[in-house]
C-alpha cells in the first residue's frame, strides 16, 4: 500500500561519551518510512527512541556521536536523495522544518514564553526564507483551524494563555508550517489528559491523510500507537527487536519484549489483576551482555540466547524480529485499550 520510502535509515548507530565508557544508545538501526505512512517506535524509557529521533534531524547533544550508518531522504519531487548525515549546517537548517520537522515532548518548553505565538510563527518562517508575513499568517491561521484551535485568539496569545493541549496543537501547526514531508513526534501527548489525547490523534490522522506526510511517532503509549500507526518498530537496548504491520505485531508478537509490553498495559476486557510487568531492568548500555540483550529478563530464554545474538530476521511478510524462539510466542486476542475508548465506553 505504501510504495515510496521518504526516509531510509540504514545501519544507524549512535554513542554517547560518558565517564565510564561509550553508551551505545542506538545500534545498527535500519528501517524505511514510506510516504503517507505512520511508524510508531515503541519501547521503555532509555531504549534509544528519542536518540534515534534526534539523530534523524541531527539535533543530538554534543556528547553524542553518530558512529555509523546513513539517513537518506527522498523528496516527492524525485530529485536525488539527500544524505542527511552529509548536510552542512546551512543545508541542515533548510532540511529541518521544510523536509522533516520534529515536534518535541514538552510543549511548554518548546515555545518561547515571552513571545506571542504570532512572533514565533513569523520567526520560524523567516528563518527558512519566508518573508511574506501576510502569507505566513494566513497559512498559520489555516493550520490552527485544522488542529481545531480558535485561530485569531491563539495567533495573538502568549503560550501561558493556552492550555497544555492547545500548546501541543500549536507546536503541531508550527511543525506543519513549511509543509514538511516527514514529521517526527516525540511523546506528543504524554502530559495531556485522555480527551485531549483523543483530539490530537484524530487531528493527526486527518492531516496525515489529507496532506500526505509521513509520521514517525515515538511513544511508550501502546494504545496511541495502535490507533495511529500502520507499522510498529519495537526498540530494546538501542536495537530494533521487532518490526511489522500494527496488527501483526500487536496480535502476533514475535519478540518476548513486545509481548511483555503488551501484557503490561490493560486491554478492553481485562482487569488490572491480569497485568504483568516485565521483570528486571534494561541492560547497561556501556557493558552489554553477550548474546541476546533481553535474555536476563526473558521468560523464553534458553542457553543459546546467552551465547548467540539473534539477528533481526523476516519471519512472515513484513514482520521481522530478533529472537531465537519467535515461533513459540502466543497469539493475543486484544489490542491495548485506548485511553479514549475507556472514557467513551
Ligand atoms: Fe528471549 Fe532468547 Fe528470544 Fe532473546 S533470543 S528474546 S532471550 S527467547
């Protein structure tokens, strides 16, 4: 259904320099993101999702280094692919926002508290060569309407005059200001109530379908991922351990870590008593265990797991995982409950 990759991530690795050694935050990550598609990247805190997102737009902190890999962006105008890791600082500024925009976790921190939204909109546009203030204002007002905000009121407001949900939608509109082909959302609804989360999901789905951008959705909220994503990427200890179509991954997980994530959240009919948390904690990314990094926490582990690192292999069409015993996992009956569905039921 999706044919053209807009972003191709190939063997990407990122390390942080720390006193004890090198923190291998992202290890050999490869996947494509197709035009119009939503890919949700899921996993516990510290699994490398945010580092991956920051690497895609080269906004990593100074202590981080991309040690290998490629990130290729293919524009819809069929020009030659852009090798993101080779862009100069000037080219990068154009790439961010125009080709690939990122909407950060905390709407409050991402907006300048002393500037009206209008000034922040115009400043963003000016920084990318858009000097027609009237046209920029019209586009911003149109986008505010699309994300269900009162355009005039929000445009002239200061961030503190808006609620958390409104600020998050302002950021989303700002991200869309220059009509990017990829949007990366890093935990966009973490601090929001369930009804606002619902609104944002609906807005995102509609805009994605109408405007045709690709969405990379970084989240630990499986219910939102289930509602929004076409494909799921599960990350553990900096690596992709499973990737596949949303229903395949959630109903028929092929990695015990994805299964553990699924069992740790409520489903629509299950009670809290049925929830099972994943025992133990993620490995030290400076000193990774031999073999499968999930082995110390895995109920399916056998001797071979501690010796041989499982490779990410395709087991069914479009469904790959890195597990020696992927075919021993059960089929699940229900997707995680969407918070909004709980509210609405
Ligand atoms: Fe568990 Fe072994 Fe699979 Fe790793 S390879 S996830 S330890 S069963």
